[in-house]
């Protein structure tokens, strides 16, 4: 594997290897990437993905060069094409972590890069490393990856994390998925076609009432404000699905509530103290999984 572009490129054996590396990291004090450089090129804002990738590289002994607002602070501002930027940066770095507002940009970058490209989120496309850390969270918290009943909730049209996790879980036996969203923000046809192809059961719903008490995972997402043309349009959906204490109590005791974060108001803060709330742990697992992924890709 050279590039990380979409979550369906990972087979279960590769995922097992990456998770085994992540599990062993606590005992592993080696610095295999001394002298190696990671470039983080971010054209869209980020807290978790950029900091966890940078932290991962530094913990493994490597260095980081970074632009957190590449649209303004790289030569993109002068009109340089993404392809030319990648051609140049790939001569300075051993791996490029790329976040962009446009779907499909990672493939364009990979086509001209001499070093691995990691898709750190491409518009409404995918966020494959988030899917890996989400699956790792499920494995750690529920002890399994097969037979998971999961409800994806929120803006499933624009939310790339739900899309990538659905693709990844679609590879696991007996997964069952519920896509809960307003009609206008439904999950894409590409995901449904993929799940049909893999004989994975799924259902599209407008409300979580019928499934809240039987799911293993509630994967909550925010309404993606930045993808709407007007605030008026965004306001139609904002606040539609909010998990409060009442909703959390309706869930099974051993079910988990996940969220890729950032959270706006779709999970009430009082839920944070419940054992089912694993979203901050999920962000922490992100560091381990990204360290493991770098080791897998670059070692
Ligand atoms: N989950 C996630 O991608 O968060 P950031 O946008 O903060 O990187």
C-alpha cells in the first residue's frame, strides 16, 4: 500500500496488522522515523486530525512541516495548482497528509506524488483514517468488529466520517446499519450500492425511536454548516437530533455513543459523564491508530 485514499481499500488482514501495531505501541519505545519528515497540508480547518498526525510523527522520532491554512499560506494563494504544490512538497517530505475542501483531491495528489499521500478528509468524500480509528474504538470498547448494529445519525449526505465508516464496516460479517437523517441529508447512493453488493443489511430512517434500544453503536455527527449555501438552509436541520440523558438511558447499558467531533449541540454535555460516551476516548485512540498507520506505511 502506498497511498491512503479511501477506507474500502483496507482489507481485514491489513486492518488487523495496523490494530496489532497500535496495541503494541504502549510497550514500544523505538523512534523509527528519526530523520523522516511529514508534511501536513491542510486547506480546511482541523483540530484532531492535524494535531494527532503531527503528534504521532513526533512521538515516532520524526519531524513535521505544516501549513494549517494552505489556501492562504501556501503558493495556492498565488494560483499554484494542487498538482504543482504536491510535486514540490513531495521532494521535501517522506509523507504528505492532505486535507482539502474538494472531493477527490487526494487521488489527484496521489497521481503526481513521489511519496505516500494520506487523505485526511476531502470535502464530502472520505476520511479513511477517521474510519480506521472509529473501527479501532469499536473493537476496543465492544470487543468485536463483526455483527455490529450501528445507527449513523445527522448529516449523512455531507459527513465524510459516516461515509468512510459505513464503507469500512461494510467489509465485516453481519454488520447492520441504520442511516438516520432528514430526507434532504440522506446517505449517498454509492454507499447503498456498496452495501447491497456486500449483502449488508441497512435501513434509512427519519427517527431513531425504533432502534435506540437495540443498537450497539450510536454514531452521532454534526450538521455540516460549511457545506450549506445559506444559514437559512442550515438552520432547517440544526438541532434536529440531540442526544440527551433520556436518549442515552433508552440505549442498552453496554452500547456506546461515538462522534468524530467537533460536536456542536447534538450531544448534551451531561451525557459526557455516562459510561456509554466514548467520543473523547475515540479521539485519543486516533493518535495510536495514526502512529500505527504511519509505521505500517513508512517502515
Ligand atoms: N474528526 C475530525 O476530522 O476532526 P478535525 O476536523 O478536528 O480534524
